C-alpha cells in the first residue's frame, strides 16, 4: 500500500475515532470539517449547545486529538464554538 494511501487511511480512522468519542461524551454536538489554519492534517469545528462548558469540551477535544496523534501519526486541530 502506498504511503499516501496509508496516510489517508490513518487520517480517516483517526477522525472517525475522535468524532465517535466526542458524540458519545457530548450528546447534541455537531462536528464538521473546516479549512486548516496552518500545517495540521485536519481541522474540526465542534458546535456545542449553550449548556456545555466550552473549556471542558475543548480540553476533551485536545485529549482525543493527542490520542489520535499518538496512535495514527496525524495532527488534528479542534475548534469549539457555541452553536444554534
């Protein structure tokens, strides 16, 4: 399997794992991809309802992204915002 295919597969698996874990922890959130800021492999926007703590969710997002970085060798950046 080519290196690019491995990278794409790792990224897809990492994103799936992060999204699944965040949806499990925080029901009612919405997650979508947004353009990258710098050199990260992927950037996620996590929209949360007003009853969630932005800091708590962001900390959890960072924790999950660090796990994915360690496991899949990809750099995913989360951005948490309050949604409607």
